[in-house]
């Protein structure tokens, strides 16, 4: 049989899993945000080069 302390331990494990999931989700979100930002920056730079060539 489980005692009250074991149940508390299970709850702590669930809480830890939740925090870990949130942390991993945040890290993945930051990586995706950085990737989109970097691609957009490269696209903008290429468009600026084309515009400069067209103006000359």
C-alpha cells in the first residue's frame, strides 16, 4: 500500500514533468522564432540588394 508521502512524491513528479514540458516547449518556441527571424532577415537583405541593383 502507498502511504501519504508516496502520493506527495507522485504529485511532485507530475509537477516536475509539467515544468519540464513547459521548459522544453519554451526552448522549442525560441528556436522556431529565431529560425523564422533569421530567414526573414536574409530575405530582406536579398530584396534590398535587388532594389539597389534596379535603382542603378
